[in-house]
């Protein structure tokens, strides 16, 4: 049996990271140069996450050549074992560089796994066991009810231990609470198929069945980082209002300050609703203008360009206060210029009362 481990991420891609078995556990070799172990961070976070999920206790020690003769107890790295793996990684980097002139070096580590056999450690890390992608027909057996049950389980303190915390996306509930999309779909898949679900069973990301079903169930999926491109959605899904939206950086700050604004933004951006309001407003007034400041962009910029300056705002019944089954009427909506609309959203996020 080779001592070298092949690390595959949840989508089956091999990481560029040198990890090998050791009689004491695992060795993660250092990161250096342009290409040597360039996936060091992803590898260390994956190792910790999979050991956590496998309920394997472990300790991490600095194992660079200059300290290999030092007693293990003196080179153990401390970190908060209850924090997310991304936070743990940052704590470990600070600890491994303490007292050094370098503050960002990613050094060789020994991950000790006392009480767990090497065979078991390898099995957990390499995730062997024949897990394959499920066909679309099986994934689509997940219903909105399954997804809602999964959300409630996570919000009630439950977990999906086979799935790591999300690094790339948040799935916001109507109350503005962020959840890991893979955890939600994994739990829903378990209920739908009666299996123990793993990341290898499905792909995640926009354009994938898992994200489509999460959005159809009412979750609002957003990237954690700016600049993540969303593929062009299917026109039919746009028509049905089944696509999520990417918030701007300012909107993300509003969401963090007042999570209930998620529901407001989601409903306001429903394409059919905004289109219907604009059509009704045009039929009544023969033009589009801001109902607050009275600015007429069609007069200034022309009919086609000017129409893009008018946005639709929920103003009479705030979404956060709507009862289940609330039916929005045209009187609930208001046509506003982009500036007035932005100011009202800012007030809403800050909890400032807005007259109707």
C-alpha cells in the first residue's frame, strides 16, 4: 500500500497537495513556489473536515525539518476545534509562524490520530466505498417539502455531518438566515431516497439540479465572494420566477444588518410582479416616473433608456410582515427612481419607519 494519499474534493477533482500516511497519522507537506502543493489550504481544511465527520480525534503539530527533534508537546499547534475549518486554518497559520519573521508560510504538519488505525484514517480521508453521482431522475425525487424539512432540522440545531461548511455559497431563508446549500440538499436527499448522502452523490453550483431545486423551494442562493458569475438562466425559469438573485455588495451589508430584508428583496425582484406593475402604471399615466421625487427619466433619456431607471418597490405591506399566503396587489407596489428606491432600502435595513 502506497503511503501517498490521493485527495479528491467533493466534485471529484484531485487536489495539488502532498499528503502521506505516517505511523502517527498524516503528514501534510509544506507549500512553496508557484506549483508545489498549491492546494495546501484546501487540503488541510478537507483533512480536518473529514476527520471531524469521521469522529476521529486528532492533534496537529509543526513538523518542519528544524523542529523535528523537538518534543511533540512543545510543537503542538493550538486552535479552536469548534470553529469553522476556515477559521481553524487561519489560527493554525498564525500558530505555525509564531516567533518567525515569516507570517504567512504554510509549513509541513503532522496530524496525529491516536487510537484510529491507519486503514480507517485512509478510508475516511480518501472516502472510498463506491460513492457515485446519482442520476438526475433520482435527484429530482427531492421535493420542496423535503427541502423545507432539511431547513428546519438545521435551524433547530441539527447537522448534516457528512457535508463540510460551505466556502463558496450561502442559501438564505426568508428570515435571512444563511445555511450551507450542500447540507440542506444532502439532508433533503436522505429523506427523499432513504440513503446516507455524501457530497459525491450530487454536484453543487448554479446550473446544477441541487441548486435549481433549492431555489424552487424558496431559498436565495448567493456567492460568498464578489465577482462570481451566474450562468444565464433558462427563460422558462425566469418566467416562472424560479431563479435566485445575486445581491450587490451593499445589499449583502444590509442583509447582515437586518436579515428580514432578504424576503423583501426576493419578492421585489420577482420578474412577473415588476413587469405587471410597470404595465399598469403606464396604462394609467402614459409614462413612467418616480412616485416620490417625480423625476421623469423617460423625458430626460428617452422612452427605452428612461424606462430602465424606474424600479418597483413593495411599500404598503412590508414583506417581513406578510402573513402566509399574502397576495400582492398593485396598490402594494410603487414605481421609484433608482435613487429613491436605494434610500428606502437603506431605511428598511436600518429599521427606520417608512410611511406608506
